[in-house]
């Protein structure tokens, strides 16, 4: 399964359960743009850490990206 299809499936599931999930969906979409539409089995902890840290000085967006559920 590719990352984009997994994210789309996950977002649809959360929304079908009544969650608004718009901010979290945008964060997940940004993660997919950052790493590409790769197989979910190839995603490493380092990729996730690099996305959460971002570029430039730290701010609260990395914290929000880290706690997407």
C-alpha cells in the first residue's frame, strides 16, 4: 500500500466516524508530499523525525505533527 492511499483511507475512516479531521488531514498530506508516495513499509523513523522537525527554527507545528492520531 502506498502512503497516499493509506492516508486517504485513514482520513475517510476518521471522517466516517464523525471526526472533522481537517487539520490532521492536512498534516498527513504534507507528510506525504515531503516523503513522496512511497510504500508504507519503506517509511523510517528518521523520515518521520525529519518531517516533524521541519526546516528552520523550532515552532509548535512540529509538536502538532508529532501527535496526529
